[in-house]
C-alpha cells in the first residue's frame, strides 16, 4: 500500500525566516553554477535564449542573432573571445531587444514629399548645390533639407549621420591607442595608481590667498576687439614678442621664496590647473615632482604637453595623428602621408598655440594712452642681453593655505599670470581690473575631429549659444584649465577670442571673428568646474608625495585610461645626463 512520509524540516537555528546557510543539505546547495550579474532596473526580455548558440554551445553576449549578424558577431564576423569567466558577459543575453518587433512593421505616409532644395542627395553625399551631408536635420537623425529620409522618424540609410549606419569604420575609432607623453623606463617603479572617479569625489575648501609679490609689466586691453563681428572681422597678425613659460625649479623668485621657507609646495598656475582639472583630461600628460627636504616642487618637462594647447580633446571623435609604421612588419606601407595633414592632432595643437600667443599680443595697446602698468618688480626672466620687446605679462606669486585644521602648515606658493588690464576698473597693482586673454580656434567644420561644430561665420552672431555649447563639450578640459588659471591669478575678466582660418585649407592665415568677455567664477559655474574638488586633488597628491622619501617622482596620466600613476624615478631623469637613453631633456 503506498505511503507518504514528510521530508525532514530544517529549522533556522538563528530564529529568522527562511533556511539557514549553516544547515542546508548538500543536494540543495548551488555548487559550480555560474552566476549572471543583473540589475533590478533591467527590463527582462526572455527567461532563456535557446536560439543564440555559438560554436562552443554557449550563449553569446551580443543579443539576438539578427543583431549579432548585423554587427559582424555571427559566423565569419568579429567575435569576442569565448573563454570568458562565468558571468562576465551573460547579463545581456537576457536583455530586452526591440529589433525583431520592428522588422515586420512599416509606416505608410500619404503626405506629399516636400520639394527638394538644391541638388539631390544619394547615400548622404551632396551632388549639387545643396548643403553638404543632409544639411540642417542630418545631425539629429533626420534627412534635413534636401536630404534623403525613408520616413518621418529618421534616416535609415544615408541622409547623413544620425543613429543609422554611422561613419565608415566607426568600430575602429575607439581602438586607436595613444602614446604616453613620456617613455616609462624599466628603472622606474610605480608607487600609486588612482582612478579618476576617486579623484572626482575629493573636496577641500580653500580661503582667499595671500599675495607675496608681483613682477612684470601690463598693457591695457584694446576694447575695440569686443566689437568685432563676423562682418567686421580682423586679420590675426604675427606679433614678435617674448613671453616666458619657465618651469617651477628654474624660477629665481620661487628659489628665493623656497630658501626662506614660505611654503611647502611650489608650482605654477599652468601645472596646477592640469592637476586640478585632471578628471576632465583625455590626452596624456606628466608632472615631474621633486622633493627636497620638506619642500615639493611641481615641474614640467621642456617640450612636454604643457607648452602646447589641445584642440577638441573631449570630442567624441577627437583629431587623430597618422598611425606610425608597424615595426614588426617593415614591408608594410606606412600610414604617414607624404604631405602631412594640417588637421592632425599635432598640427592643430601647434596652430592653436600660435593663435593663442599672437591674439594675446595683438589685443593689447602698447602705445600710450593708456599708460602701461609696472608691477612692484620687473620681469624676473628678462635678461640684459635680450633685445626683442617683452609681451604684456604680469606674474603674481600667491600663497594658498591647504591646511584642514589650524595646526596644519601646508601652504602652496603658485606663480600666476595675467595678460592685460582693463582701463577704468581700478588699480591693477592692487589686483583690480586684471584680464587673462585666450583664444578658441576653428579649423574645418567638415574635417575629422571637428566634433560637430557649427560654421562660426554663419552661426556666431545669430546662434552664439550653440557655438559656445559645442566648444564647452569638445574642449571641456581646455576651458576648465583656462578658467582655473584665471581664478588662481585673481583676474576679474577672461577674454576669449573666436579665431578661424581664412581658408579651411590654409593653416597660416587666420581672422578674428568675435571676442567674448566673462567673469572666471561665473564661467566656472557654467562649466561645472569645482575648485573645491581641484584643491582636494592637489592636497591628496601632496600628502601622497610627502609620505615618500626625498627624491624625484613623476605623476603620469595614462594615455588610454582615466588613471594617474605615481612613479619613483632616478635623480638623473630628464636631465642632460640621460640624453643617451633617448629621453627628452629638462633642466631642474
């Protein structure tokens, strides 16, 4: 006769709900079962996918088969390595995909098509006098005026840009590796590694600084440049002036201040702004840190990334340099063109540096009135043997207190720079009416790396907000560094010139289209630049280096990852003694 017996009941000895982990029978324990990570906010599309089987009978991590084959993930296409750890990519196998539902859906539009303006389009290219690449609506996913669009919802094939097929070889753009700004030698030892997301959480409020001394001579800013428009553009002139960009250790004023022990950390505003805006940086950089006794000196290398200005660093597809020849395959044809392009990252950086210097030299009034203003001391770098005239530049040595408590004595001495003064705004010797001058440059809106920038000549006067928003997106790091430098120097105004090429194919002739004026603190709020976060980064790096013994260190930004690393290097690094090793030289 059949019988029924109750299974043994395992009570929870802790007195809680559910089974206890301490007395679960072996047959109920989940042994060797892979765990797929998931999020409670994910939309679950299917419980199991029996159709998406790869060659090794495991689920591929790319979605449904139709989407995989379209992206080259099916047989014969590009496929990720199948030997992955359990749960490393299985979460997307159960994700919700809407592709199959749309495949059988079609939209019937009975409205008459609008008449085309200009030439027709085919495959996203202009064949007549129409605007190039889908015109106005193309970048937003529509066909635009004169463009080609399958339906009202956006472009499917052609029509120029949008979320369709994308550009040619888009998959390759993110795989282009950058070279480090400095060669990492085998003699270097890595001490610390910090990710950017950890740096972004730091905060330190710093009080108003104390001014130690001031050097140099300032000319008045020419206010006629504020009235320049695209219809009254001015040519950018080549002005031959001397402006020094000396590193910290070579500054005689900082050497004198360090001998008297006024601070523990010494640096310049250019170096400090890079460190304070580090989480925004994409391109590689490096800072040489020397600890002598109880003092830290933050230096730059001659010819390093601090001497040039970046262009569209934060764009989705920034300007690229040509791929160097493959050393493992000497017979392969080099990708470097015979005539170097004027729109590569290196060429644009040199062009932007040239524009910044000459715009600052040109936009000041060197002949009185108004009279130039001399600071307390003359320029400390201008020797008696120099014959060329000096540029308008004033150096303010300012002392910031990084101490958290009153007992802490951690002060940083910063050499800051201002470029001019605004007449009628007070006494510049007292820090009133000081101005910093910078310039943004336009090269070719249709070139690779332009970042979707609008044409300045047609949009700058009518839609300045769109131009500024695009520049804030594509040059977020550069604008943040300029703003931090202006705030550190105590400047009341920051002038930013909009300078474009006279001809997009000629990088030697430029015109000034407009000049914007803004207060650095207000512009920092628009850019979402947190000075408290910047000071927190500086204090963290300072504490990190103060724990190390005396010597030389290098803080390096990884060229392809949002990470900074601190290396301990020999004392002869970046000096004349190691030139035989192939590294760039810098005098301490």
